């Protein structure tokens, strides 16, 4: 296995990880920003107010995007395991 192949697999692994995590991270970012704007406009300075909407939003996003995230992870794993004989030896 050449160093170029190792770098390509590492790059694909990082890209797959980012693609899988992106829907949940974007959801948490959008909800956090929305709650922060709400807190700034109403002058409510409760620190724990941002956690409940983020948790609920990420759980809803996980239900919505979960099957897609699982298929992306399984595609990557299947690709690695199906070509494993080429990389050993």
C-alpha cells in the first residue's frame, strides 16, 4: 500500500465524518444562534435556556437524517472492507 493510497483513504474518511456530522452540527448551530438572538432581544440572560432547544433539535435532526447518515457510514465501511484484500500484502 503506497503512501498516496493511505492519504486518499484518510482524506475520504475525514470527508465522510464531516458529511455525517454536518446535519447535526448545522442544526445545533442554527438553533443556538436563534436562541442567542432571542435572548439578546428579550434581555433574558439565562445560561441554560439554549440547551433544551439544541437537544430537542439535534434529536429531531437525528431522526430525520439518521438513515442517510447510517447509509453513508455503511457505504464507506463496505468500500473499505470489500477492497481490504488489495491493501493487505
